C-alpha cells in the first residue's frame, strides 16, 4: 500500500466550512476557555481511494490536517478492487472510496456499512499530445497496428471499458491491461501507447500531456464513486469528518474543478 504522510500549508477555511457548517473558521479557544465549535480531531486517519481520485482526496486530506493540527491523514491510491480486497482482509482502514458501486458492494457484503455516492465520472478516449497514432474514434482501439492500453476487466475502469466497447460494437486489441486507470494514463504520458480509455478527470489531470476525445452518445461509460466510513473504523469521528468534507460545498467544488460530476 503506497502511503502518504504530508502536512501542507493549505488554508483551513474550506475545511472549517465543511466541518462546522458556518461561514467563517472558529478561532482556537484560549487556555482554560470552553469552545463552542467542533472538538479537535487527532490521531492518524487512514483513507483508501480509487487512483482517479488522487488529486481531490490529497487536497481534502491537506485541508482536514490544516483544520486539525493534531490529525494526520494517510492516503493510499490504487485500483478499487485491490483496495476493497484490503478492507475485506481486515486492514485497519477508516475510509474507503471506490470507483464503482459493484466494487464497494464486495466490501460492504463482508464488513457492512452504508456508503454514500460523492462523485460520478465518465470515460474518454485518450491519446498522447499531438495524437501521433492518428486516432480518431473508439473503433481505432481494434487496430492491430496501434498500441492500445486499457484497464484490466476485473477493475472498475475495465468494467466500464467493457460496457463502452460493447455499446460501440468494437472488439478491442489491447497490448496491455492495467490494474488501475492511472497506469493506463502513464502509458500514454510515456508515449508507450497510441490510445487508451481513461476517465475524463485523468485527461484533465494530465494538463495537456494527453488529449481526450468524447465517446459517441450511444457508447457513454459512466461510474459512481461511493465513500464508506468503515463500521469498525479506528477513528470514526475523523472518518465521518473526511466524508462530510467531500460531500460539502468546497468538496463538491473541488470534484467539479477536477472534472467529476457530483450527485
């Protein structure tokens, strides 16, 4: 599990708005004084999230840490199937965010809990900047002369990819099947693939290094992102605050800015 432990100087205003529902951040109480605001969070929160959420979840973690100096948020990003497997195996996790309802169900069937959908996403055909392979449509994914990177069928982006290809009537000829969508994106960034299917948020995160082509109306591929506070979360109060942050106004704005849809 790739671990992140970072404390960034991100302004606490957005987190304060989300955590207390007020218009301005509440200053810390003076010594010996009682506070009417929410109690401080401390300890270490563990969040597992789908790879496509890397930037948004990292930003949310920074905001929560800035609002609660005693709190450390440790995040890990990978394919949703692998993350759900860690939860099912009993890893000490507080929050799980997956890139599909079906993958989340695999976890909740074992550990229980009631997830909430915090975002939506859809696939785009993606090519390296300049489109060196001359790719024009999803049908080109069947061209054996092109190098094609797709998500493996057992991960959420692979499941959505299968739906898109079926709807488009295309039998793809992938040269590589990756375990999460960011691995497909990396192939494109390194010019190791001429084309692939990634989420539109990944195209935006690449900041011009890859180009996205919308899929035809009859072959759209969409997915939901449910978030779960684990019933046996070691730090349930901090876990609930983290999910509330994603659902609040600033969290929704961050998701929208990254290209996600919000419920």
